[in-house]
């Protein structure tokens, strides 16, 4: 009876281990899509900021162009009036005014060139962002479709494992199953581990000689005094991890004995 119970506990644990893996996968799958959506949102925000920056630059460029045109017009008028100056003082004043406006225009032309360079940089960023957005759109569509497919597959497998678990639980005696569930709720997997050369494979600490002697006799299910996991001696099984499940009727009959 002892060996059959160990076999069934190992089978149950393998089912529980796979259930944990699938549940983690189901939890992580939406995060993959969420990460892409967050990336897309940041990219969209960056594109909007670039567009706003470009609009501001265009507005500044128009203002500079208007100011340059206005100054050019004033310079032309001043040149026409220059010959009409009544005296030297008036003539010099008009020349100084023209020089100032020409200096201002040269400065504005330099600003205009700098604005154009900045606009070109913004356009390059916008073009690169649009290309990235197009690629990201494809990734989002692919991820969304893949998410649905993988989620459906994982849920289908999880349903099968839940049924396998129910079957395994029906085979294991209630007293033993209760002990397994009690430990499983309080410690990290695995719950049942082999002991090889008197060392627990759960915590990798040496089992006390007295408990190890009891374990070798194989009369009852024991726990590791260090990590509290259920333990069994590897020599009782050729391949304990792959031990086949015993028929329910056989285990129940042995339990009644």
C-alpha cells in the first residue's frame, strides 16, 4: 500500500506541476500584448509630440518670413527716401536705420536656416516613427491572433489536467491526499521528493539516521524534518518520477486492508 500511495502522489505532483506552468503561461500571455500596446501608446505619444513640434516650427518660420519681408520692404522704402534727405544728419540717421534692419534680417535668415534644419530633423524622426508604427501594428495583430490561439490551447490542456487531477485524487486515500494538500498549500513545489543517499532532494539537507532508517523500511509516508516535504527512498523505485498510476480499485482494496 505504501509504494502505491507514493506512486500516485508522484503522478499527482506531475499533474500539479504542469497545471502551475500552464496557469503561469495564461497569466503571462496578456502581458505580452499589453507590453506591445504600451509601446504603441508611447510611440503614438512621441509622434504627436513631433507633430506639435513641427507645427510650432512652421509657425515660427512663417513669422520669420513675414518679419524678413516686412524689413525688406522698409529697407527699400528707406533707400527711396535716402536721396530725399534734407541734411547730413537726416541722411546718417536713415543709413543707421537701414543698417540695423539689414543686420536684423541677416540674423533672421540665420534663424530661418536653423529652423529649417530642425524641421528636417523632426521630419526624419516622424518618418522613422511612422515606419516603426507600421511594423508595430503588424506585431500587435500577430500577437493578438497568437494570444487567442495559445490561450485556447492552454485552457484546453488545463481542462484536461484538471480532470486528470480529479482522477488521481480519487485513487489516493483521503488521509494521504489531505496531507499532500496541506503541505502543498504551505510550501513551494515540489511537495514530494526522493531521498538519495540520505539526502532530501527538496532542501538538499541530510536526513537524520533514525528517520532515514524508517524511510528505508517503507512502512509509512514520512516528511523531511528540515523542509517538511513528503519523502520517499529512491531505492524503492527504479524510476519514481515515471512511476505508472495504479488502478483505483487496487489502491482502495489495499487501503481497506
